């Protein structure tokens, strides 16, 4: 973006629309429970996750 900062508002508008319309998606790896957070962190560090690592807390 640094080379095209003047187009940042265009990018936000277009990407936002594409996300809302599900034309593009983001991948996530999701874990459940605080007790699984350490293993989720280790899996992320080992490269065993896809996209963002999220741990849902109960």
C-alpha cells in the first residue's frame, strides 16, 4: 500500500464490498476453550494452521 497510499480509500471500499458479497474469503484455524490456547499457539508457531489462528473462549 505504501506506493499507492492515494488509493487507500478505493481499496477499503472495494475490498469491503467483496468481503460482504463473499467474493473473497479469509481462512482461519479455530480452537475452542482457553485450555486449548497453548496448543493452538504452538500449532501456529509450527506452521500447522491456515490463515488466522483464533481461540474462542467460553
